[in-house]
C-alpha cells in the first residue's frame, strides 16, 4: 500500500504543473516500421492495433487471421480502448458491460478472473493475444493494459480448443508505438479507491526496429463494503523487435500481485429473514480474511513472412500463479433465520501452464477462388495443486448475526481437509481453416480442430479417487456470408464445442466431456458511410454431458455427466462514430436458456444468472470546436432482467434493475485530460450476480475523478 501512496503523491505533485503550457518538445525522429505503422484510417486498421473511436472494422479473434468484421460469418464485438478510457474503467467487466449481451456471474469474492454469461451460458474462457489466461484462479489483466477487448459469440473451439459454447473473450494488449509517449494517470473515488498508472512507449534505437511498451499500476484502498480493503500492483512490459523486413519478435510480460479478502457478498439462504444491506460484511476482516493472488505471465510471439503470400507465426506462453491465504465462508443458517454458522478456512492453490503454438497462414488463388488458409498445431501442459483446510461445519459453528455482525471473533481450529489434490492436463491439437471467396459477394469459412487430452488426477484424501483418462475431441465449424449490398450482409454458421469436465464420479475414472453444438443466422449492416455497424443474430445452442446430481448417491456429493441444457435467443449489437463528436456502443439480448434433461431438475428449469432481456448503451459527445472544445459528456444505461440465483427447482430471484452512469472528461490541452464520472446516479440497489447462496451486490452511487498527463 505504501508504494501506491508514494505513486499517487508523485502524480498529484506533477498534475498542477500540467495546466501550464510546457516548453515545446523537439520534433521526434520520423519512424516508419511495416509491422508497427499505425494510422487512423479504418481501411488500414490492424486487427491487433488501435481503434479510432468506438467502431472497429477488423478483428483476428474469430478467425485468427486479419479479417474485416463485416466479412466474418459470426457475431463478434470489439470494445476499444477509447471506451475503457471514456468510462474510467479499471476492470475488464466495466468494458464488457457495453459489449452487448454479456452479463456478470460468479466473481469468486472479488478474486481473479471472474465468470460472465454469454448466450445463456456461464463462461470464463479468456485469452490474451490468442493464448489462454484462464487456467487456475488468475487475476484479470488490468484495463490500463488493454488495447481492445473482443467477444466471440458462440463456440470458438475449432480455433482455441476446449471451451464453452456461449462465447469466448480475447484481450488484445497494448503494443509498442513508433513515437515516444508517456502518460501518467491517477484515479480515485468517494468509496476509498485510489490508483496510479503509467503507460510509456516508444523506440529504443535509432531506426526504431526495437520498441517498448511499459504499463505500471499501483492501486489500493477501501470499497463500499464494510472492512473490505484491497491492494493491487502490476508490471506489464512489452518489447518488440523488427529483426528485418520479414521477421518480428515480441516479448510480453504481466506480473501482478493482488491482495483481496474473499468477499462472498450477501447470503440468500432458505429461511433467511430478509436481506442485509449491501455494505454489510460478515466474512471477517484483516488477516482472518485475506488472500494473496500472485500471477506471472510471459509470452514470446513471432511472425515471419516466408514470401508475399505465406506467413509463419506463433509463440509460447508461460503462466505461474498461486492463491494463498485465509477466508471465511458459510455453513448453514440457524432456525432463527438470522444466525449463520460459518467456517474459517485456509487454502493454497498453485498452478503452472505452458502453451506452445505454431501457425501457417497463406493467401492464394485456385480454381478461380481466393483462399486464406490457416493451419496450426498446439501443445499445452497444465499443472494444478490445491489444499483447502476448514474449521467445523454446521449451523452452530463460528456463528454471526447476518444483519448485525460483530467481526473479530477468535479463529476456530482447522479440523477438516476438504480438498487436497493434484492434476495434470496435457493437450495436443492440430487445426485447419479455409476462408474462400466463392464469388465477389459470397464467402465461406470452414475449419476443423483435432484435439487429444490426457488428464491425470491424484486425490490425496482418503477417498482416493485417482484416475487417468484420455479423450479425443473433434470440433468443426462452417459459415457462409453473402453481401446483399455493399453495406448489408447475411450469414449463417454452425459449430461444435468440447470441454473436459473436472472432478470424478463416485466410481472414479473421470467424466465424459461436455459437448456443444450451435446454429446461428445473422445480418450485418454498415450505415452512415460505414461509420455505424449494426449486427443482429438468432441462435440455437445445446450443451450435453452437463454434470448432474448422481441419483444413486443419497449424500448429494457426487455427480454424473448426464445433463443437457439449451439456449436460444437474439443478439443486436451496435458500435459507431456517428459524427466526429458523437460515439455509441451497446447492445440488446434476448435469451431463453433452460434445462432440457437432468437426473433431478425438472425440464424447463432456468439457468442461474441468465436474464431473459438485457440492454446496454453508451453515448458520448465530445465537442470539437468553440469554447467547449475538448469537453466530453456521456451517459451509459444498463438494464438487466430478473435472474434465477441457482439452477435449481426452487431458488431465489435476483430482481431486474436499471443503472444510469454519467461521464465527463475535459482535454485541457494536448497533454492534460481530466475526468469526472458519477456511476449509478440514482443509487439503485441491485444484485450483480450470484453463486449458489451467495449474491454479489452492485456498487452504490460512486463519484470517480482522475487526471492524466501525457508528454
């Protein structure tokens, strides 16, 4: 925390000086690199580069090739850096709120990479520059390191491997720029949060072939929740080396330390006499409830042009992480409806992941058809070790009044070891994809992935449910897109997903994997001289081998892979720079998601955290001339329908809600930017998401201010 305060003091000392016009800087050397050249024209936008305003025109997430979004036969949304900056976002979820149809689910008590809902399914499938970062319980990349945040709706297994059929997220991180620039930033709010950031970039040698990007973060302070304090530090360097005209190598790291209590939020237990206020904390404070989440990520990526038509690319990623410390969680509610039995627990979770990729991309014509062919191979080796020890169970153990809690009780003894295991998952994969221009207006995409999983599980508890299991997955995809006009296209696609289930049934041996299949029809329209994109899609997704309660197990401990769930619905997403002043982004989603087969749940049971209707829209207006030049004003509106708290025959309901945010910023000059935002203007009380009997309350009205200085 001391480092955060020092950083903030330095920034606040610098900031007042920034309002005076500084001495003019010398003209920078003109640097132009083929791989780093950045322009503002949509025609020259790179799929992994900056976006002007709120509307991206290209993406590589859904195809792993640099493809126009208008020519991609799948629903893809891009949340650019400008959205994160204008909204004062500090977390990925702040940007995903405006991705359209993306909802919040289990945030694991404020720890690490949270889960979201997309198209009726809960998913935590996060990638960074095409490499998986959701192994173990990792921290999410900080918003300050993100260039663009992309949402692929529907299965993406044919390119990325195991995953959920609802959707996949790809974080495209900030990369080195050809001109030197340093931005110092400071943000704080009236709930007690304060953070300081640095974003520096530029060339490291005279010809610009070696360039860097460095993002630093120090954050700490209180929250609207009683006695919930945290601190977070991050160092994210990027080095880019243009070896020659044909070869580029990039090294990227992200080293984050996050200290945060396991804040399970509020309880919604059967027989509970109402709900506590949103700021009430019953999960202890200080070292009695503090987890240390440390994560190290390193990527080494390369791209080599074999000739004008063929490119060899790929790289490797190393992940190492741990989640260690004390926490408090619920046991059961006593008969009075307000006294909760709890358990004190200690956990030590550690993981490593090694991922290697090699891709070959080619552009060629054959038989009068233009092809973009992608082939690749991958290997991943994931290790996970965990131990969780807990105090006594039962409603009478470690009790607390959930409406009038008294924290600071003596720690109970750790008498139970509920988890102690080790597992390893190795994956070999090969895939091929072809994008074909069948006619000037009709294009096809076809791909298939072959994957081999070998899963070894070592249970160190007396139950001794060890197993070794190997399984193969084949996940095809096929899509067609047809240009009705120069700006309107219709498309259709179908795809499969594949994901190994974790754990083991009562008889041991591991579960059969989840398998999903999806069908999608959509339309894409680029209006207002291609400055506004409007996409709409209908879909039908089925997921099989979902874990269900074992009907032969009276204790309710074990599961079997026998369930099936179905989701169908409608997405509408918009993004645009309507005028030089007016930018918009958002979307609407209708989702009908339910259980279609289960051992105990009735058919038609709603899935947890899934609203039938959701809507979000961000409008920003920035004055371009006159006395108000540099002033930006915006309003964000988010609506979420009611949701089931659990996938259960009888459960609680999280009520529908609407939240309005106001944002403002002022560019004093080319160096200084101020922002002042009011989030949840009407102080709406609402449930953000749920996990079992835990509900995570949304934040109250919050005023956030900040300043950044660029030189």
